């Protein structure tokens, strides 16, 4: 009985816990590398350009509309990903 429980726990660890921790580390590293003029996507699906980064207050200001100069203040955790600059080159107009 004990060997099967241990095997189940080891399988559970390698299939669920370990990959999730790796994703968390990658996301944290990505958030630490955010800087002004990066293009980002929020968790809610909003595209924007980083205008200001305030690490001490856990806040990022992003510009979402060039015409009206609309800006949003969001927390670091709400940034889903950074869009690479080379991805913008192939984007259709």
C-alpha cells in the first residue's frame, strides 16, 4: 500500500506541482523585466504600451489609446505577457 501511495505522490508532484512552479518563476522574471515602451497584454485582454513602472507601489501605467491618450493603471499581476518587438513587425495593418 505505501509504495503505491508514494508513487502516486511522486507522479502528482512531477505532473502538477513542478510545472506550475516553473510557470510562476517565468512569469515573475517576465514581470521584473518590464520597462517603459514595452508592449503588453493584460489578463483581461487589453493591449497597451507601458508608460510608467512603479515597482515600490506594484503599479504599471499603460497607454491603451494613442488618439485620446487614454492610460490605465494596473497592478503587476495583471500583466499577462510582453509582446516581443519582432512580433509587431509581422502584424497585419
